[in-house]
C-alpha cells in the first residue's frame, strides 16, 4: 500500500497557505513606510535636541542678553559633526533650508526657522500627512 498525499490534500494546503499569505502580506508591506517614519522622527528629535542644547547653552553663557536659537542648523551642533539624513524622500539628504513651514518644497532634507527654532521635514509625501506637525 502506497502512502502519500492525494492531489486534493495538496491543493487544499496550497489554498490555505495562499489565504494566509494574502492576509499577512499587507501588514508587512506597510512596515517599510513605518520604519522610514520612525527614522525621520528620530532624526528630527535629535535635531530639535541639538537646537535646545544650543538655546540652553546660550542662556548660561549670555545671561544678560536675550537667548536665541542657532542662526543656522549646521554640523557643528552635532556630536558626530553631521546633520542627520532625512529618510523619507529617498534622497538621504541632510541639506537644511532656512524658512518656515511654508518653505517645505519636498526636495528632501530639513527646513529650519532660526527665529523660532522649529525644524520641519522637507517632504510633501502624502503618505506622511502629519510630517509637518512632528
């Protein structure tokens, strides 16, 4: 007597595996965009921390003068002497553009307003609708 699986049993296993793959695959497809978003938020947090450190340091060294934010966002503010790269647009840019949220063009990098110390992701990618509010 031969032992093995019938064709029907094999087809049923393939159908079940197909159903499982169809339900699980969309969850894994979204992981890359979530990873990019998390990396961008982390980089943005690092940039904002560097701006805050500059602001606090200026308050200590110049107690009689009004404190101010860094005039430019450059590599000297960071321990590794590099502005973090922006991962969303795919350019990997660490370019910093001066301006306000209205200066966001989607060209990659960051937008920095020296009068308020605010930093934005320079991306118009609609997959990240709250990027300007991060």
